[in-house]
């Protein structure tokens, strides 16, 4: 039995936490025992335990990648539980602690964003390369865009394996349940329903979506609805824009929703307008599992999920006019929507299931434990 200690500093349940939970659903438990170190009080504790992980709460570490006190605490934990391998999700403190105890380290990078000049060019580039390559035996990039971020910062491609996220398929609801939910949300029959399920932060691009809805209205279009589900620090700004742009009749802000699967089931098209930190969107993968076509920005990892004209449409990030044009195109072409949805489901089943994801992660583990610098078996 190979004992793997995951280290994650998140106090909330974000993308990295969901990746660990997805892995646990499909891990080979005959070969791997999964342990997770989290900050004391993290919301990840209960779902991780329910998923079968041994959870260790530690003092400090909350929502920060590095602090010397965290290194000391994590070293004590590693000495006590003696894992065969440490897998960090960010958490530089965890990498330093494990390396100091000569335990092999895998580091997952979960985001993609424009690489700042101070990391692109010396001397910052040299420091970034040294730190990341020294404190990780191998690095997992969750999308090709993430890999490109890492290599732009000087990290050798030989140290990186792209393992794109995978998710459990979303359960399909019946026609009656879908009709009830649409009615509860006051969505008339024959309305084309677009939806975005994401944290409401500036870089998620919700304002561009609201503007796209305004442009569609100005073209005289009706018969569509945009559902915005989620919360975040930019929520008030988006709500104010909905009113100021006069689109309250076609844009509904739903706030936090526990019924994400049910919401996905009533969409005709899923949306992603990100222009920052987008890697492999778990929300888009869940929609693809249901056979939803996607309209997404061309930022980050989106182009590796959505092939323009096949399983959805791509538009230049921060371009409301292009987004509105893509929305109008699919509103007018129900047959094309259905064909794109069929291809989306097919692509999900081929490349993005939880089983494929877990096997790829375990291949990296095996390679590192066998001393392969490329993280292969």
C-alpha cells in the first residue's frame, strides 16, 4: 500500500479541493491510501472524510502558500505519519517540509494566468526555476495553459506532466423535474437558457456577459435567459450592472445554489467568460457530461476543452460583442446546439472522466516513486 499525503492550504472548498475529492471517488484503493493535511477549521474536512480520506488538521497554513512556522508543523506531521509520497496543491511550505525529510514530492499547479515580467525574466526567472524544481520531484499541470505558464517562468518541460481534470458525470434529471425548476425560476417555455456557474470575481468576466445580454436586447432579441449562479467578492458590482444595463428581465442572479446538478439540467448552453486563472474548468466538464454545448472565452485552458465549431464556440476574452454574436448564433440553430452537445458528451467520456483522471495521477505517482524524473511509470 502506497501512502500519499496531500497538502492543501484552502479553508474553503475551491477548485483544488474539488480535484482531490474527484480523485478520491476513483482512486485505486487497493494500492493507494490517501491522507490530506488541511488548515484547522477548513470546510474541506467533512467532505474529505466522507470521501474516505484520513484527514489531519494542522495549525496555521490557512490560505497561504508559505510560512516558516507552517514548514515546522508539516515536518512534525510528516515525521509522525511517514507517507511514501507528498502531493502538494500549491502549499510551498509542504514541499519544503517534505524535501527536508527526503520524502518524494509531487506538486499540482491548478491555475493559469498571465506570467508577470518579474518571473518571465532574470533574475526572477532563475529564482522561480530553482525554487519550483528543487522542491518538487515532479509537477502536475492541470491544463496545457498551466504547463505553458510554468515553462514561461523558466521551469523545464521535463519536470511537468499535463493531467487534465476529470469529474463524475452529472446525473440527468427527468422532464418533470426540469419543467418544475424552470417554472420555479419563471422561465417561459421555448426560452433558450444560458448559464454560468462560477465564483463571482472580476476575472471570471461576468460583466462582459451582462453587457452581451444588453447587446442582444438592443438587437431586438428576446426568448433567452441568462442564469448566474454563485457568490463572490464581485457580486454587488455584477448585480448593479444588471440594473444599470437594463437587463433584469433576461439576467437572473441566483446567488449560492446547492442544486448545481439540477441547474445544469435546465441549461441549453453553458457559458464561461474568464480572463484570469482559468485552467481546466470543472464546471465546464460537468456540463459536457450532460451533453451541453459551451460558449467560452479563448483564455487559459478553455481552448483545450472546447473546440470551436465542434462542441461549442470560442470568443476572444473580454469581448462582449463576440460573446453576444456566439449566443445569437446558437439561439438561432437548435439542431447545431444538439450536435455540439452530442460531441461534448462524447469528448467527456473519452478524455475527462474521473477514471481517466485518477489513473493519470497514479501514473505520475508510480513514476516518481520509481525515480523517473519525467514522472512516468
